[in-house]
C-alpha cells in the first residue's frame, strides 16, 4: 500500500503539469523529476510494477529531450497535443487513486497501450532513428501462447534493425516505419519466472554521413539498446489467515436455601422463585439441568393441615427462574400453611478467545483459491504476501494490489478469484 500511495503522489504531480498545457521544456523537466522520485520510492518499497510503469514514462521524456535537443536549447520546444492526451490518461488514473479507487493491471495495460499508439505518431524533430519505448515491460508466466513485444522509435524500422535473444537472432516484423514487433513463446516466458527477466538486444544503424563532408559519406554507427521484460513468478502470492476463535464455557454455582411460606386450602399453590436481581445483572441464568436434581425440603416439617412441598415444576424452567408448587391441606374450614426451602442452581457463560492455527494457501494466476475459516471464528486477520514479498492486509477486493484478484467472502468461506490480466 505504501508503494501505491507514493507512486500515486508521483503520478499526481506528473498529471498536474498538464492541467494547463505543458509547452515549455521546464514543464517536461519538472514532470521528469517527479517521475524519478516516484520510481525511487517504488524501488525503496520493492514495488516492481510501479517502478516499471514510472520507467516507461521516463523513457518517453528522455527520448523527447534527445530528439528535441536543439529546440530546447533555442527555447522553441513544445509538447505535441497527441502526447498531452496520453498524459491526460495518466491524470485520470491518478485521480482514481486520489479518490481511493484501485488501480488495476488492466488500467496500467490500457495506459501503456495508449502511450504506444501515441508515440508511433509523434513527429520528432530529429532525423536520427530513435529507440523510445517498448512493451510489455512486465509479463505474466501464463496467458496467450505467444507474447508480442513491440519496440517503438522514430524511424527505427528503416534503420536496419536487428533483434538478438538468448539463442541468437530473432525474427521480427515492421508494422510501421516507427515500430518493430517480435514474438516470444509463452513457454519461454514461464521458463524465466525464476530468473525474473527476459532479455533481448535491439541494434539499429544511425546515418552519420553529411552531404558537405565527402569523408563522412556512407558512414554509420550502430546503436544498441536493451529490452528487459520483468517476468512475474509462477505463484502470484500467498494468502495467510490468522483466525481468532471464540469458545464459550459455563461457570456454575448453587445458592440457597430460598425460604417461603404460603397459606391455602385443599389445592396446589404455585410459588414463583426468581434468581436474585443482582445475580441476573451479573449474567447468571438458571442452570436447568442442574435444577432438576437441586435440593429442596419442607423446612423440617414446617406446615399443618396435611400440607406438603411438591417441588419445582420442570415445565416452568426459564432463564430467570421457575415455579415451585406447594400442596395445601386444610384445618376444618380454615386455611393451612406450608413452609418450603429450595436451592437454586445457576450458571453464566464465560467467553474466551484464542488464536487458531494459521491458514495458508498459494494463489494461482488462473484458478480460484478457496479458504475455509474454523466454525467458531470470531474474527480474523487476512494478509496477502505478494510475488514481490510485500505483505498487504486484505479485508476486501479493493485492497488487493493492482486488482489481481476478486475477493469473495460468504460466512466462513473466502474465495480469491483471479481477474483476467494481460502483459503491460
């Protein structure tokens, strides 16, 4: 998250230079410094994706400066409108970051593609062929059967280009005067997941002949540039969940005796026995099972007229107490009485929380990853360790770096579903 915030701040400064059209080289140089800061922050945070994205924009500015060196010196340099539109797309992305909206792989891929299309159309003032930009700069180990690599630069297709890979020369196409493309088998990309990079060299000729200098006629120099594509690991990351489970045990007790004496004649008398108010307020309830066998008596024969204590009525048990029955007799035409004692069984819940064993699973670029929490989970902390070893706290899908996965949480079931992604 820190890397994303720092990178966002760099992009925001980058974008703000284009609220009013940037038409001086000083504007460009200010953007360049902001991007360098963003790149440095990304490097410090270990965020290779943010780093690569900043590097792409820096390459464009560097090429623009190189191609327009004489105009910058004379103070006549200006930014082409087409390139300004690309910067506007960066600004839109930065605005979403500022609002707390996630920037995804798809966003980065789209912006990079727009940059490539714009660069092919930019009329640089220099007549020298340029190596300006290439894409993708980040590749996935899975995806389409082949990876299309595009190199863009003014006039590069007409400058006798060559592409050299790990196994020698690589065939390429020339879609336009300003670009060349070549294919890499996805299986070859996957092989480089451990080494973390695909490396190619592009060479092209720079014409150094001058019409007014016969010695220079037919003279050229060979330029060499590197194409280094970061390859993401075969495992995109690991999810670690530390659940806290809740366990309820019961504290039990019995108090009494509760004494009561009631009068009546030749019929049952229901006496309600409630748990003491202060005990209820302290969380105690009737222990119904224990109350079935709790002690009660007639207080040593405390009664007359053939009266007796019948005992608790189990059908009346509730959390607050129960009904105790007395069977009254009579003394001729007069009421009889009966005194009874009962002991009250009580209990209250004791809640304890403890750490359950960590749940850990590797994520997959193509398949769902399912994780199940223990049944008694009260809460949990979910962390995603990304392919670049950063640890990110995850509570919802918007917190997954670059929108790599949708996170679906239903009860104790958690699913990480990979989103469709492309190289950028």
